[in-house]
C-alpha cells in the first residue's frame, strides 16, 4: 500500500487527521517544513507528528518525511 493511501485510511485522532491532511495537501513542499512549522500551521503540537509517524510504522517524523517525499517524487515521474 502506498504511504499516501495509508495516511488517508489510518484511524487518526482529529488533531492527527488535520496534520496528515496538511502533509497530503502540501506534497513536495513538505520538504521545507520542520515539525515546529507544521505544528504552528495546523495549530497542533510537534508531538503529534511523532505520533503520526509511529502509527505509520516510522521511528520519527524525519523518516516519515523522507519516505513521503520519495513516494511523491516517484509518483510524479
């Protein structure tokens, strides 16, 4: 299953859903964002990004971000 599909179908809390939708909307632009920046833009906390990453099977947000960006680039080319 693609990571983007997994992000759409995973049972997230309301706050986690806001952040996951933000990441899905931004696509490649997420490369320039830190956890603090995403938390600020979504009115959540940086720890939510770690929780999302763990739910998706990653050790942390940087690992999730790398995999997400690789998938986005692959799908666009």
